C-alpha cells in the first residue's frame, strides 16, 4: 500500500483554512435557524468528517442522521444518473428543517436524486450544505444554500474524501497526481 504523499500533487486547502471556513458555515447555519431546530442528513461516507466538525460550531438544537447512496454506470471517479439509496434514514423528516451535509458536489446527480426523494417526505425545509463545489462539472442544477469552497476540476482527497476508500482522515484537501497514481498501480506489489 502506498502513502498519501506518493500521490499528492498539491495541498489545495490547508487545515487552518478548512477549519476557519467550517466554523463560518456553522455560525451561519446557527443564525439562519435561530429559535428552531434541525436535522443534519450526512451522506456517507464522504460527508462524515465535515459533519463532525460542522455540528460542533452549530448552536441551535440539532440531530444527525445518515444516508448512503451509490451511483452505477461508470468508473469510480464519475457518478451516473442512476443513483440508488443503499442505506436510508431511520427517522421521519416530516415537518422538520433538513440540512443535507455532503463532501462535494460534482455532476449534481447524487444530490439531485437525494433531494427528489427527501422532498416527497414532507420536510418543513430542505437545503444543501456542501464543503466543496466543482462547479464546472455540473450536469444537473441543484440549489446549494451553504458552500465551503468552489474548486477547479481536479480529483481531490482528504477531509472525508477518499482515494480508493483510503485517506479520508487527512486534515487537509489534497489534489491527486493521477499520473503518479497510475504508475504506482502498474507496479506489482
Ligand atoms: P456527483 O453525483 O455530484 O457527480 O458526485 C458526487 C460524489 O462523487 C461525491 O459525493 C463524491 O463521493 C464523489 N466525488 C466527486 N468528485 C470527487 C473528488 O474530487 N474526490 C473524491 N474523493 N470524490 C469525488
Ligand atoms: Mg459524497
Ligand atoms: Mg468515493
């Protein structure tokens, strides 16, 4: 197994910048929902690290729930329009303020499907909070209420985002050097 350093092209967002922005988002959510309560729905697994930091900056009463989604049809660095819910909520969201917490919006396919499903369940409000937004890649327009950073079209990892399911624990967002990755994978281990 290789190290994250072997495939790191650059650090795109460092730990301090991330934490500062996550705190700002938490404070903004606290102001917007003052006097109300809310439920965070975290999309597994990429949204987990962001959720855990974000919720600690939120001062209004909140609950957390999880959903897992998979999209079939193409390679593991692209999502398709064929999105399936592989793990659903364990609670009702009728009449609730719902904030969906996601690591990154790319084509928009995943969250488009999640929003369509959740909106049939009668929430009082429903919005998206994403750490990263790869705007240039959008195929489906979806409304993003809270956005950490807009980033260029590069494959990134760390802070919840995986590279082949590894490295979600990195405290920063790094850009993967895809050429180095290919070379490492060619080598017999
Ligand atoms: P979408 O359905 O918007 O195309 O894709 C969303 C999902 O694709 C994200 O939740 C994430 O799991 C994955 N994804 C998109 N871009 C990246 C990236 O640069 N790095 C990683 N690790 N995952 C990504
Ligand atoms: Mg995700
Ligand atoms: Mg992934």
